[in-house]
C-alpha cells in the first residue's frame, strides 16, 4: 500500500507547505513540482448524465418526509470514514437513512431539507472534486489520485436530481441557522456539534423513528432490489456447495471467502457477517469467527446474504449435510424445522398480525419437542405458556428486511411487532432448533446439532411470495440439489 503525503488540515495547507507523513521518503514538495502538478490535465467533467434509477423514488420519499415535519429543518448525514488501523479505514457504507432519501453513497455527504413555504427545499451537501490548485488531488489521503475520482457537484445534481453544494461550508451555516432543527444522530460528529444547541434527543429520535417506519412498506424499486439480492445469494449458496471438499481440507473460512466473492462480483458487499457454522458451531446463533473444521457427516449452517449495489440485502439460511446426505437423526430435526417454517410462511399475509408467523412456527417446534420427550410430562400448551421451547429455539422467528438486514429497527412496537402485515412488507421466516454440545437435558446424539432454515418473504395483495424460493428447502430436495450442483 503506497504511503500518502497529506496536509494536516485543509486550513493549515493554505498557511504552510504541505507536510509529508512522518517517516515518509520525500522531504517535501518543491515549488517547481507543485506548479507542475497544477497543469496539463484534461477536462474530465461529465455532461448530460441520466438520473439514477431510483431518483423518482427518492424524491417521493423526501416529499413524504417533508409532509411529516413541516416548517422544520431536517439534517440527514451519510457518515464519515472510520479508522481501522493507524491510517487505514474501513470500507465506507453510507447511513441507511441518507441512502434511502438520496440514492447517494458517498462519505461525508449530508442531506438538508430547508423549510420553504408549505414544504421543503432539498440540498445535498457533498465533497466536490479534489482541488488541483492546492495539490489536494495528489497529496491528500482522500485526493482522487489516491482513492479515485469523485463526482463534481454539477454531476451529482444531474445524477441525484437534487441541488448540490460544498459540504465543507455546511457546519458553519448550520451554526448560524435559526428555527426548529432535527438531525439523524450517530453518523457525523461534526454536523452534530454544529447543531448541539439547536436540537434535542427526543425530537431527533422522532425523526429516526419516522425514517425507520417509512421503510416498513417497500416501493417497487426496493422490491426489485430485494429480488436481485436473493437471486445473487442463491448463486452464492451454489458456489459454496461446489467447494465443500475444499472447505473440508481447510476450514469454514473457505466457505466465507467463496460466498464473499459472489457478493462482491454481483453486489456491493455481504449484507452482514456471513455465518458459516459447521458441526457444533451451528448451535451458536451468530457464529462469524468461521475458523472451525468442516467435517463430512456433520451439518453446515450457512446464513448469508448479498447486499446489492443499492444497499438492499438478502438474508437466507440453509442447513446442509456436508457429505450430501442427512443422517436419520439430522433429517428428523431438519424436517421438524422445515415443518415449522412452512407453518410460519403460511401465516404471512396482508392483515395478519405481524407476530402470527412466529407463533405458528413456535407451536410446531414445541409439538416436536414434546413428541420427542424433551419437555418431561408437560403438554404443548404448557410448554408454550412457560416458553420452555426457547431452550432449543432461542430466537424470534424473523424480522423485517431491507437496506438493513434487521430493517426498520427503530420503528415503534405498535407499528412493527404489534402491528399488522401490509402488502410490500418484506420479512424473514427463520425457525431453528439448536441442541448445544453441553446440553445434558437431551440425548447425547442430539448434542451439537443446529438447524435453521430462513427465507425472505414478501407480503403480497393476496398472500406472500418467497423471494428466495429458488434454493430448495425440503430435505430430499436439498440432497438432490446438492448432488446436481456438485456434478456441475
């Protein structure tokens, strides 16, 4: 990785020569070199750009936001780079709220809705192209010769359909602003500091909650993105099945890397840390260390999702026999989870209580646990009343899905868990059974077996659609599919 020459701050660079990074190999920049670097560059400004695919949708979302908070200034930041180690940063991922309202994903961006008459005037504040006069473009660590070209403000306006201004002027302007202001917190400390005496936690939380609830029902663009994410994810699962022999020779990391390749080729990234849990690791709900052995005769619980370039993620789980065939006990447990998932999916329909799918799936699992003699003399109703099945089911049966893998998390309980399903909502249905390796309350042969099956379900006008249905779920179909994939 090349070493950067960077000014301490933009202000300092105007007052003193640009300093080299400590322990750098160049003592400085000569006047002649600085002058040389200012000229001889072609004009690369782009003209006649078409708006991004979701520009009309983001405009509708901003209009709804404007109607909800009339007369108030609304500030929604994208966020800043976060340091990973010394002078290297994590890959940037724009805040969900900002990307949802703009379609933009660039670091340091801020959307501001200024109250105007009966509505708002939207402006997106961005970093302009890096300066060639002061040497920023080749000396600054975020200059375009280091990290790539940024869009000019004019280009951004054409793409996003929003007037664009220089974000470096925003903090000072916000400090002088008057009137009621709300900001989405947690993404840009500088913007929050500029508003520190103008906002309250309660009012800002209302904005965050509104933007979370606005995403409960997906528009046509969002549904198409989720469909795309599920299709790419299915191909990622096929990739994994093809290399299970290599994973056996190495570790769960081979599975993780294989799926990640598909996510980066067909999308922006993985939507969350892939869970590549083989053998007893499958009983750990969020096993993301992925450093364990992959052994024939055991199960692989793969919970992974591709995030599209527009930041919508799939969230799919399949539990696969590593050698291609379930043992009798593995099949019994797997089929119980499949039956529970079938009951859960059947409960997903418009007008149904949100939690109906969870209750349906948990009932099936409780019935199986009672049938297998794991709940003593208690009947199913008593087990459910006391929640005793949770020793082995552990988690809720699903969650909303969208730009965040656990989407709409800030929504009020009455509109989410205690609400009713509507067409356009998308949620996961993912029951599981987990028998810990040290659980002395179950027969020894159960211990270390974990099974989860998860699909992404879209609520439709007359029922539901399984967006991830291209991946088989029934145990015999899973075996047949794995055999076909391995044969190529």
